């Protein structure tokens, strides 16, 4: 009996904390923040001569909306990503490790400028890092 | 405590500080790697933590880039002071070449020993950040004790030695309380007595020994790491026991050009003098 009581209690506590913990999407600041994040990133890319050349033929409006969609999607927000796969969209660009590092540093800088909490930043980075192999050297 | 940095040492310190001040004032374009991912200059000149070489490659050079670093480290314990001046160049985040000059001041004897170390390191597999496989690097340190009389008098066999090591390093993103955690494990083959400061081998110990060296650092901010290190040491000189080394440190990557580290070290017993604890300080400039 005591055991059941304890189990119920534990279940309640974990269920409550799980419900109380906001999604990564919410922690990042939702649609508004993600839109600002992508716009901030576009400005950084524009001013980075070492990576901007990759985007010279890119439809920036599409890139912007797909990236917003994707960040919303991978942070468990209410969006479906409708763009190409990471492999498809980055093939032919020969994106290097240095290019990838630079984009990640820009992302961190913009998130910091937007005062996104460090734990949310790191959680997003943890979800993006495994995409490295699909994005680089293709 | 006795201070005995020779004039050239002082000039170098002033230069390092001047360069650091300049770099803080006007950040110079370094390589593309993320802040902190080159580690810092260890006491042996190789990129790492304070007393452990890591699998990380010195500086900020990412693919196809070059980087150079300069480091100044001091270990101040009760009866000894270790001062290291070092410089390293790296290419492609794969190759590292380092030079270090260590001065080991023995206060009770009022004399200092001097060791030179040439280090090479190559990243062979994995990645610090972007792959499940940790970054694996292998390296060698070619060491030469320039004042061999004292080490020889206490039983050291040789003036020169080569340390071979393999290191694995990994940053676990969002690991603890939403913070990123760096871990490193190094296995070193060595004949060195007190890392070579007291020469290499002894009449009872002519073979290589394998020792383990471990570090863990939590990035409490993007630019601040708090860490702990452990360095296993052989014990081959009959005249005195040699202990493992430990430290606690805080590192601050002020920007991509300058980082500083401060810490507490426990070097145990050195040359019959027990309980050698004290402070650690390091500054690194990177381009
Ligand atoms: C984890 C990291 C990355 C993510 C999540 C990401 C995401 C995306 C997305 C969602 C698109 C749009 C796909 C579509 O149009 O359907 C895209 C396109 C693109 N990305 Fe990335 N990307 C990453 C890294 C990089 C890096 C490092 C570079 C180079 C510096 C880069 C360069 C490009 C370019 C040039 C395009 C446009 C391709 C075109 O014009 O068709 N990406 N990326």
C-alpha cells in the first residue's frame, strides 16, 4: 500500500514537472524570437565575407522561411518543415568545417544578443550539431 | 616565497601582457573555431588544460586555416615554482607543433632547472563537437633537461626523453544543468621523473610506463569554464616519492585572442618535500 502511494506520488511529481517544463520552442521565445534569430543570422552571413559567397544564387526569402520553419520544427514548435533535406539542400556547395564553425558562432552570437537563456541555446545546439555530416563536404 | 624570474622572463611577461591588452582593445581576426574549442596552453606547451594535454588542437584554426598561440604559465607551490613560456602553430585543426621552455625554481636549493619541450600532435579521428565519436589525437613531446647535474645526482638516468600520448576529448552539449561539458582522457607513455624536470628513468626503471591523465570542465557560460584535472605519475626515483598531480581551475576566454586561467594545484610530494600545494595562473594569446 505504502509502495503504491509512493508510486502515485512520484508519478504525480514527474508528470507535473514534465507539464511545467516548457518546450524548447517556448524557451527560445517562440515564433517572434525564432524570426528575430533567423533575421539576425542573415545579417551576420551578409557581413561574413568567408561564407557569404555560398548564398550568391540563393533565393533568400525561401531560405529565410524554410530556416524559420525548421528551427520551429526541431525545437518542438507547432510547425512542419516543408523544405528539402539537409543533404539535398547543401549538396554542391562544398561547405567546409570552417564554414560550419562560422555559422554556429554567428548563431551563438545572435542568440546571446537576443538574451536567449544559455540552457535553451545549448539544447538547440545539441539538436543542430548532428546535422554536420549532412551539411559539410557535399 | 622567493621570486626569481630572470630579466628575460620579466620582459616576456610584459610583452605578453601588452599583447593581451592590445588584443582585448582591438580583437584581431583569429580562425573560425568556436570560442574555447582550442583549449589553452598547458604547462608542457601542448594545447590542453593546465597540466594535461587534450585532443584539441591549439588555437582557432578550422579547416584549411592556420593559427598561432603563445602561452605563459606559472605554478607556485610551497617550495617550487614552475614557469613555462610556450608557442604553438596549428593548421587545419589537425596538426599542432609546440615549443616550450620550462624553468623549475627549487627554492630550498636556490637554483633552477630548465627543460625544453618540442611537441607534435595530430588529430586522427572523430570531432570535439560534431560527431558522436570523441576527437582522438596522438602526440609526442621531445623533452630535454638542460641542467642535468641535479637530476643525475638524485638518480635520473637520462637527460632526454620522449613522451608519447593519445587523447580523447569531447564536448557534450547541454550536458549538466543545460551547460556544455568537456571531458578529456589521455594515456601517456613516459619515462619522465616529475614530467622530465628531474630527468628520465632511473637504474631501477628503464622501461616506458603508461599513465592516465583526466580532465573535465563545465562551461558555465560560453566564455567561462570550471574544471578539474588529474595527472597520474610514475614513481621511479629511489631518493624521493613522486605523487600524482591534481588541480581545480577557472578559465575565462575573454575573446578569441586572449584567455586566462587561474587555479589551485596539489602536486603532492616533490623531491622529499611533501604537500606541495598552491596556485596556478596562465594566460594565452591566440591568433
Ligand atoms: C546545422 C546547420 C544548418 C542548418 C540547420 C541549415 C538549414 C538550412 C535550410 C533549412 C535551408 C533551406 C532548404 C530549402 O531551401 O529547402 C538551407 C539552405 C542553405 N544552406 Fe544551410 N543549414 C545549415 C548549415 C549551413 C552552413 C554551415 C552553410 C554555409 C556556410 C549553409 C549554406 C546554405 C545555403 C547556401 C543554402 C541555400 C541553398 C540553395 O540556394 O538552394 N548552411 N540550410
